[in-house]
C-alpha cells in the first residue's frame, strides 16, 4: 500500500529527478506556524536557503518579500550547477543572468551560484526586496556538501529548503553536523529511517505544521511533465501531486505544545468510534512489550505501559504528554522487542520480525504497520 501511495515519489527518487518546486502557500503556512509561536523567530537571523534557485524557487522570493517585517539580518540562497544535476537537462539561463555583466556561459553550466540580500537598498528605491539581491558564481558546483556551502551553513542561524529527496538522509546528517535551526521538506516515511528515527526520539527534530493531510503539490519544469505517468501532472496548476509529504524541523511551534485530548482506556472500550476498539479493547503484541493502538484518537489516556501507535501520531506529538520509546521496524532494534520468529513459528516469519506481530485466536500471527512506541510521560 505504502508503495502505491508513494510511487510518484519513489519513481522521482530512482530517476534522481529532484526538480520539484515548493508552492508559496505551503512555505507561508509553515513559516506562519513558527511565527505564531514566536513572532521574533526570524528577527536578526541569517537564513540560508541551499538547494535553491531564486529564478525557479519561491523560497528566496518569499523571504526577500518578508525581509523587513521578519527583521532578517541576511538572506543567502545557493543553487546547484546544471552540469552536476541530472535533473537539469532542460536548463536555460534566465534573462536575469544573461543580462548581467557577470554572465559567463561556461560558468553558468559548471558553477553553483550564491544570491545575497543584506540590509542594503542596492537599487535605492526605498525598499529591500528581491531587486536588491546580489549574485555571483560559487567556486564549485553548489553541492550542499561542498566546503563553501558548509561554510555558509556554519554562519547561518536557520536553514530552510526542500532538499533533493534522493539525498534526504545525507541532508539531515549535514544539518546535524551543525547547530543551525532548520525547516525542510521530506517524505513522511523518513520517520522510520534508522538515521532519522533516533533524532526524532531524542527530540533533535520533529514534524512541522505540515501539508494538509500530507498532500503536496509541487511545480515542475514544463518539459519534465512527460517523465510522469498520465494524470500525475495537472495541466491547470502545472504541478505534480506527492502523498505523505511533511516538514521536518527543530523550530518550535504551537501544536507541539497542545496536549491531545484523549479518553481513558475504559471509556475508549465503551465509546470509541472505532469498531476495532469499541467492545474489543487493546491487543498485546506477541513480540514487543506493548499494546496495539491502531488509531491516534484511540490512545488510552491512563495507560502507563508502552503503546504502538500509527506513524501519523507524530503530527500530534507533544513531548510533554508522551515520550517516544521505540519503533517497530527492523533496523531500529529497541529494548521493548521480546522475540524473533523463525519459519517453524510461521511461514511469514520475515514479515513478523520486521514489525510488531499479534497472535490471533487460531494460533496464527498477523503483522501490523510500522508503529511508534510511546509511553505516557511521568508527571514532573
Ligand atoms: C526538490 S528541489 C527543490 C527546489 C527548491 N528548494 C524549491 O523547493 O522550490 C531540490 C533542488 O536541489 C538541487 N540539488 C540536487 N542535488 C543537489 C546537491 N547535491 N547539492 C545542492 N543542491 C542539489 C536540485 O537542483 C533541485 O533544484
């Protein structure tokens, strides 16, 4: 099921096609969530937008527009050289670049570019905006892993971007090598990656406000539309639709501090709207020391042991209410695991070992979806 849902994204990753552009309204919704929590979140800050290109992307335009009202100190955006980017086969320099005295045909293909907006009204029109952006070619191709982009990261307070999905793990590791705050777009499935989950567990990163129900619509270069199956590219909006997309961040926002309103276990068993819980109760896993809670709104408020909850619970996660103690996913071996199966136990032993398993009344076993293991936080 997950495979079908994310097949556009998987195909894009495989083809190393990273050319999707984030929509203005999606950037705005996410940034507003941080601003609602802390109106000064960007004040006096240097923001780096790597993996960007102001001629294509909305990130630079968005922050340039808000330069003054957000109180930014500096905005730096870097782009990746077309020759290094297999997704940039349709690249054409824009008039912005070709019309500049600094334009160089060879460098344009081989080098990344850096765009800077400081508190300087370059064209003296009385406002600081995108027209005051100054640009130059980088020494290298603008790879976020290059020394010169690393040096920019180390001077920045906040990194914001939609990084190449094919390099998501590496991009997060790159962020973790520094002390920056960040907000980046990625596939929700990354929560289960063995490189990412421990960071979530330790509250080094969390889910942002996110997209409505995980549905993201990205603009793509017009010519790239034929790389997508019929129906995926929407002619009227010139976007492709990816499911299960979210923002990963370490910037605080309000929802993260709202407690989930939940019923007790007894009330859930009596009144839950889910037939799997009402009158049935909660099943215990056979291979994890935890109970199965198949829906976030069915988490029993008064249960003190570990509970396996859907990954989407993270959208509602409040670290003061619950702690994350593990995940039922192979590669993430956690203490709550009780046993491994072999083929004498069940023909589907491999599946069972990968996830949490429930022993059914007839003695067979059923594997569940990947679950986060959470526990009610003890009162301080
Ligand atoms: C998903 S797109 C997002 C573009 C833009 N940030 C936006 O959201 O509209 C990712 C961008 O990363 C760039 N990219 C790919 N590999 C990169 C690398 N190793 N270093 C820096 N940028 C890279 C691609 O050129 C692509 O435009």
